[in-house]
C-alpha cells in the first residue's frame, strides 16, 4: 500500500482516519484444528500424560485462545513430540505443533 499526501494535506490510501475498522486474522483454522484435536483425543489412551495435556490444549482451541494454546504447546513440548502422540496425531497436527514449539 502506498500512502500519498497531496498539496492540501490530504492523506489517501491510509488506514488513518475516523471510524476505520481494522481486523487481523490469527492465521489459525480453528474449526479444522478442533476437528483434528477431537479425533486425536479419541485415539489416545485416557490414562496418559499426552491425553491430559491434549485435553488442556483442546480447551484453548475451543475458546480460540491462541496465547494459551501456544503456552500449553511450548510448556509440554516433550509430550507433544512423544512417539505415542506422533503415532496417533494427523500430519496436520504434527505440522501445526512443530511450527509453534
């Protein structure tokens, strides 16, 4: 985007001004992430650490809490990269997690 200021001090092609609405997208496909995560939980044994932390991550996903999700992923990186988790997670989830750990 180019911002142009003409001789009359008029700014064009800019978001500066009255009543502008700017939206940002998080870049996360929450709907697909939720579907994949629910599928993952059905495959994990319920008595494992991976199941417990995956349930915590799901709560963040359901609430679209990006900060909480990334904090959960980073603080439990070993469990999210375990062979058990990797064997049941879809390629989508494995790639998603690798991008944020």
